[in-house]
C-alpha cells in the first residue's frame, strides 16, 4: 500500500509541475520569490506553444489645440506714388491724370511766365503764382474728381481723378 501512496504523491507532484509549466507558457514567465529568472529564447526548431506578446497600452496622444478661425486680411496698403505734371506751352501735360488716395502730384512750370494750379470749385488746389522751373505739389487724401485751371490763363485746364 505504501507504494501506491508514493505513486499517488509522485503523480500529484507531476501534475502540479505540469500545471506550473502550462501557466508559465500561458503567462510568459515565472519567477519564484527571491530569484531572478529570465525565460530562455525559443528556437524556431521547437514546437513549443508560445504566449502572445502583450500589446502595450496606447500612448495618450496630446490633445490637439483647436485651430484658430481663418483671418481675413485687409488688402495690402497702397504705397503712395508721386506723379509729375508739366506746365509747358500754356498747357498742363497730361491734362487728365488718374491716381489713388494718398498719391502726390508735382506740377513743374516750364514756361517763362507764371502759372497757378487752382481748383474750379472748392479749395483742394490753391497754389500761388509760380515761375519758370518752380513747382507746386499736393497730396490727395480723398477720392473724387478735381478739375483745376490757371488763374491768369483761364483756358488752361486740367483734371485729377482720385480713386
């Protein structure tokens, strides 16, 4: 009877060892307290069931900051320009000119007699009499049509169109 009890004990121990091996294979490693155990690498020639490699939890991606609303930019500012009008042979040349708000016109007298640049209505243009090679300049800060003439020579006329 003693022999059968020994067989039962040995069989029970063997069953426990088998359970531990199966658990090890399913879990991936077994390390009893106080020991450092690393599982041997499996060779491709063995038919040993391997445990699946655990998938690491997904990294928390930084929360994207909301995109700012689109910005509507104003059209680029007009860089002011300077235009020249000659006074020659008792005429303004050119007699009509198109410019933008903020632009400047310089009138240069090329005649040997004095001339003016005087608004037909209003006071936008109001030069003094200026002689040969002298100039009169004006910056147009408002849009509109500005007609003008020479005070001593009423037949001399011009027009500035400011857009």
